[in-house]
C-alpha cells in the first residue's frame, strides 16, 4: 500500500475523495440524462453517500493543513458514508437477483387501480415506476448496482487510508514540537 501514500497524505486524499465521489455521481446522472437509464428508488438512495462525501471530502481538505486530526475524523466519516452506500448497493443487487424483495415503491405495486378513464389518465401521466428488481444495464453480467458495491468498497478503503494518514500526520507534527 506504499504506492498510495502520496495520494492520501495532506489534503490530496480528501480532495481525491471529493473528486472521485463527484465523478461517480456525475456518471450516474450522465447515464440517466444522456443514457436514458431512469433510476429506481434504490438507485437514488445510492447517490446520497456520494453527495455527502463530496462535502465531507472538501471539508477535510480545508482542515488538513492546520487540523489534521479533525480532517482524519472527517475522512473517517467519508468511510462510513461509503460503507453505507455499499450496503444499499448490495441490498439492491439482492433485489435484482431475487434473493429478497424490495419495498412496494421498489417493485412497482401500490400505485392504485384505475376505475375510470380519468383515473387511468392520471396514473399514466405520473412518472413511470422504475422497478428495482429489473436490471436496466449490465456489463459482463454485473449491474450498475453491482459495480457500485465494488466502487463503494474501494472508496471505503481509500477513505480509511486517508484518515489513517492524516491521523499519523498529526502525531508527527506533535512529535516535532
């Protein structure tokens, strides 16, 4: 892991956390708006940790030079956010694979039954339900949720390394004084 040391020391690690989070969530929005892949409820939930880690990563970067212990703690919070995102993504993979069922908002039930033409028109005019248990896109048999599990786990590990490096920087700075 020595090859990662230049990336996780000082403010580079938190900035990289924010940048990678921005790229991942940006890719999700690009696939939605330009690729035509409408997100399901669980897809939306998987984007939340990335938004959080963009803010936390920038905060940790701002703190890194003078308050490396605080920056280490904020980087640790990034790891927690990424781990929670990996958990949601893993749950989504399970729903896609039929290992368990998602919520009613996820599988497209509970929208109501149209009894009249006006009710049917109202149901059809609302946004379509994107079912969480149907894979819209995959590569090598792995869905976007599956790739998100892998990316979230990798970013969890990177955020932990960043936190550790920033914490050690605080210890080295105290040893010098």
